[in-house]
C-alpha cells in the first residue's frame, strides 16, 4: 500500500500508501531538500539552478517523494511541464543540455525494496494533479546514482535509450592509460603544438577567463556547424546564459571545468565539462579549424584536460552521449541509459506507444534503418 499526497488548489489530496509525493513549483525552494543526496553532476545545485533560471519559458515541476510515516525525504525529481502539439507533458529539466537525468536520492533511503512503489507513486501523483497531464517522459536515466539503484528505471526497460554514456576508466597510473592509447599519438601532437610561440594548456581559474573561453567556443562551434550545414543553438540567449551561469557558480570549486590550448596567435581549442567527485563529464569541444589539424587540437585539448584532472584525483571520464569514433580511440566503453514513457491519460496513449515502438526498434538496427528510410529519415 502507498500513501499519496499531491498539491491541489483546495489542499492535499490523499490516498493510501507508504509514500508521499508533493510538487514544488520553485527550484530554489526544492533545492533545500536533499542537499547532500546521491546525484550525478547534472543534478548538482549549480547545474539545476542555472537551468531553471535560463530556460524560464517552461514551468518547473519538482516532485518531492517522502516516507509518509516518518516524513523523511526519499527523492527529489527535477522536472518541468510544457505543452507540445496539444499534449501536456511532464519530463526532466533537460531540453537536451544534460547528458543524463535522474532523481536526487537520500543518502539513507532504503531503495532496494521500494523502487517499484516509488515509480508508481510518482505516476499516480501526476495523474491526480489538476493540470491533467497526458504523458510522462523520463529520458537518459542511468541505472545507478551514486551506487544506489535508480528507482525510476523500473518504469521502463534498462538500456532503452538511443543514447549512451561513454566512460573511460583510467586507473591510478595515467602513464599506463596514455600508453594504452598510444595510437592516438598525443605526445607527438603536443610537440607539434608546442612549436608555436606561447603554446600552453590552461584550465580557467576565474570567471572572467572562463567566460572569455566560452565566447571563443561559441564562435568556433558555430563556424564548424555552418561548415556541416547544421543548426547551432548553444549560443542563443537561453543556452549562453545557462553555460555562463554554470561557469560563474562552478569555476571556483572545480565543478565547472573550462580548458584551452592557447598560443600567442590565438585560442586554438577549448573544452567545457563538469566534475562531480572522481567523475568528469566532457560536454563541449571546439577548435580553430583545419589550419591546426597537424596537432589534432580537439583530441589534444581533451587528453590534456584528462591528464590535468587525473592529477587532481579524477579517475572516471565520461566523454558524453553520442558515439563518435574518437571516443572508442580514447578507450571509452558504452554506458546504457534508460528512457521511460508513461501515458497519464487517453490522449497520451498514442505518444507512449510510439515511444515504446521506437525503443523496440533500437534493439534491431536493420529494422530501425528500414523504418527510417520508409519515413524519409536518414539513420544516425
């Protein structure tokens, strides 16, 4: 049995259960809950605080899940609500900028026997809200959060996401790791780069320098996307505000990592990533173009960043979602992620079915390619 309480204009609506679910519409209020809970880098206060401030055209919807008997918090689920094609959707606070999404879990929560109940309680609570939600979408969820089971993956099938992490485990001896990727010839690339006047690698240590490098990154990435004929949005008002706020809050204590290859002539390459404990997530890379191809600047700035962070105790390097070939060359192994779609009303049923069909096709690549061609799409 589970207890359910949800926000309602006339107070709290309750039913039997051992789990209570309340909704908070202000991230600053929700951030006071589970401040020391298990999370990934993308549920960090700096990340979510910047996110809810920058992407303010969607409505915050943060679920606070607690033990009904004791009142102790179990989890906080940072979500939003929005309407698309007339369908009211609840989903993670993401909009494509986070590599993974997950609840924040209480450090002392006993989750092993409660995972199914937590997911069901969240679904029931959303159905009871006066907004009459049609669809719950939870995308890119890891199976574990700080060594604890993610209670929301039980709503779907593990590994059902079309995206995955790409994890490099370097071990304690960085020299051994560098030897394992010797075919990439990073020492040679560093020697070639070092021939330029003032050549150096740096990690920004103050906000002004971090913002300067992010400005260069925006220009370099936009130029690259134009060459490829692709749309670039990471320098629009909302995205630019978001990344700069993450840097503003996170540079001082090492959460936000902005690095660069620099010489007297120009800023040659940059990276942006976030660090949480012994794990670093690479989010963005840029470089100055083909004139620097002899030193492979994008690969080199990545490897230099990994070496510098390894010296600071980082041992897990996630090279972000997407399966570009260079990640395998760095020794990255795929980390499965899970997508969940739950119809909350009859209007949401066709969308949930479509999501489930797409997830099923991902297990059969040839069939997925055939379906993509039939719909006039180019398979990724």
